[in-house]
């Protein structure tokens, strides 16, 4: 064997090992972001800017290369092209700020840089389609922990128990808005992807769904934006679930039980500005309908609408085409009060995209998600009509999850941080993979060579049978 051959074998072996490491660590990373949010994101190598998300993403570099050269994705979908254009425009808007302050420019540019997450996940799935089943099996194992932990984390978020090393982020600084979206995604997974086959499994699904609904309501006392996002995702779930009457009955039963308990016991937990109580929940919901509220509720609404208007007017007047770029402090330019606590953007991810990359970047951002939504929804319909119910449900799950995170990002710059960004871009990659795997080559109809859809669908459905044997 020549030296060159030995070198090639070594490179292939290293890439496979690196890919296997990513496949193992990435779902653990997502679970950490779901359960612990921003504090988890601040885990890093002391003395360096290497945080846990970026460290794990390094192991996905092999997957990025695989996705970029994967012919099936480019010939069966328009999403890779639009995403490449969006990221290329983001890179062009990063360069001016990079030469002034590279750290701040890259920090502000994560709104497009995190797109590499999608390339890494897509490449991993293209090379190892069975990872989808393994990751979803792990997701199902985390569900009981999540439905119990996430509402409790709302209470912990009010406690002052110190900060993460090297930051001013509270150890219990959880995002209730993203948590509500996760709880609706759990309900969607249990009803759209997982297919219980025994009575104990059906009861377990009902229990988990009820606890998730209760969690959404508890967390809604602290975060109205999350309630709007969860409502949007839940509405989509009701629209996409074939037997929506059955799901409505389960959710309605859970709401009725919770309402009776709340009226009889009238629980009140004082955790600062907004308590966990039935009256606080009704006040939050009422303020969303009337756009008014007492004290902080009304102030938050007027604060947001005022500054959103200032940013929109300023961008249209000063930098409509290309935006301010990545590096300038948008919050400082438009006098947003939270600049003093580190806010640099518009406190609205979508307005941040507009402010930093102009209408060109904003159009590419909207086009990316619109094209993706159209293609994945088409795949969902196609798979459903072909009898692939688990994969069809998975496509629907990515749709409603992405919608929830995007709605929540209107009220909170969540997609600009790793806890939500890693999930959003992963949903894009999984939805794209399912779409590509079920799409014929343009102009021709032949099976996709990378995977057997029937085997993959049965593998997802088999999660219920294996769970029953445990």
C-alpha cells in the first residue's frame, strides 16, 4: 500500500470518527439547550471564547462538507440555494464590521452564521439516515423530564443563585418563551410522530400531553410572547393532525381539570414582578387582546412598539438596501433602553435581520423560510398520501416548531442565541432532509438512493413497540 493510500485511509477514518462524535454529542447539546437554556450555552473552556455549542459544531464540519456536495439536496430542493444566498449576503455585511472589531462583528453575525448548523445536521443525516431514529428515540426519553422540569424552571428563574463563570448570566436564567414552544413540540411529537400501540402507551401519551399543557399555562404567567408562540404552534398542530377531534378532547379535558383545580385551590406563587396564578394568566391573555395592561404589562407593549417603529423608520431612511451591517450597536443607534445591560440588537430577531442586512437580507431571510415551509409542507402531504405517517408527522413537527420559534423571536431576540438557534436550524435541516428524501428528481420519478423511506418510517413507528417491551 502506498503512502498516499495510507494517508487517504487515515483521513477517511478520522472523518468517520469525527462524524460519529458529532452524532453522539449533538442530541445531548440540544437536550441541554431545551432543559437549561442560556446558562447551559455559557459552558465553555475557561479563558477562551470556545463555548459548548461551537465545540460540538466543530465535530460537524465533516457533515457540512457532505451536505454542500450532496447532489440530492441541490437537485430536489431550492432551499440550499436560497440559504447559500442568505449566508453569502450576511458574510458581505459582516466584512466591514469585521475589520473594525472582529469579535463584535462575529457575535452580531450569528443570525446567519448559525446556518452552518443546518449544513452539519443535513450532512450527518445524508450520510447516516438511521441517525434520525436514534435522535428521536433520545428525544422521547427526555420528554418526561422536560414536561416536569420546564414549568419548575420558571420558579427557579426568579431566584438569585449566582451567575455562570465568566458572565453575568444567572445560573437559573431560563427562557420561558422557548420553553413553551418546546412543550407544544412535545405534544406534537406524541401525536404526529409516535404511534402508541398498547393501552399503557396511550395513557402515558395522554398524561404527558396533559402535563405539557399545564406547563404551557404555568409558563404563560411569566412570558406572553411564549404564549402567543405556543398558541400559533398548537393551532398548526390542530390543523395538521388528521383526527383533530380526538386531540381537542384530550387537550380540552386537561384544560378543564386544570381550570377546576385553579378555581378551587387558587394557587399563587410569588416570584417577583409577575406571580404564578390564575389571575396573572388571565391578565396576560387580556393584555394580548387589548394591547394594554396594568403596570409592567402595558409598559412592555408600548416600549416594544415604540422602538420597533423607530428602527423600521430609521432603516428605511438611512440604510434601506444593505442595513447597518454586523458590528454597529443597533440598540445604541436607536436609543433602546436595555443597551446598558448588554442589548445590541432590536429585541426582535426579524427586525434585527432587517436592521443589519437591509431589505435585501430581510427578503432573503423571508424567502428562505417561505421556500422551506412550502417544500416541507408538500413533503408532508406527499408522505401522508403514501402511507408514511411517521415521516409525515415529523415533517409537520418541524413546521410547527419553526413557526413557534419564529413567532417567539418577534418578542425576544431568541434566534440570535444558541439555545433557540440550534433548535431552529436543526428543524430546518430535518425538514429539508425529509423533503429531499421523499421528492423525485425534477422531471423524473425514481426512488432516492440514499435511504429506503419505508424502512425509515417503520423504524420511527417501531419506537412504540420497543418501548412496550421495556
